[in-house]
């Protein structure tokens, strides 16, 4: 839904996320790859594409709460060669917390609230699993 081909959608999300918090509105976003939220605009010449790229970056910063689930170590990188997760969350998570992320079990997560964090575990009922049925 959010991508550089639909700049108007990204702009709409920025506006909603900026203004709806005043009325306790919320939007829940999920992505399996954070890199998609930060596309490279190096070769972008189209004005709409540049606008969409800027809006996608704003959307991430407007997310007040972030939940980090299990990620492959390649998305974290090292202190000397940081990848997307370490680049985005390096001021929030400690080096030892970054090492834990690839080892998370099913349902395990890090809940980030600004500079605060909470290591947590999601629990689901059999009924919730039956509703989900394994995917979209």
C-alpha cells in the first residue's frame, strides 16, 4: 500500500499520523523489511517519487511505538558496519540487546516507547490462532 509509486498515499499517512494523535487516533503499520521504508532516492528525478520517499521516511519517525520482532543478523550488522536496524535504533538498544534479536523465540519482541523499552512476549489463544490460519 505504501510505496514510491503512490506518493499521495504516503502523504495521506503522514497527515493522518501527524494530526490524528491529537484525537487519540492510531495507525498500525507492519513490514517484514525495514529497508522498504527507506528507499534510495539517489536516482529519483520524478517529483512524485522524491515526495513519496520523503513521506515514507517521515512515517517511520512519526511512529511513536515500535515493536521489533526476530530479525536476521544481516539486518542488524555490527557496530563498525551497522545495517538498517542498528542505524535506526542504535541510540535506543544496547549492543547486547541487538545480539538478542536474531535469537528471539516465536512471540518474543522488544517494545520501544521513545527511549524506553520493554522485552515482551505475545501470547495468543487457540481461538486467535484458528482465526489467523497462518497468513493473509
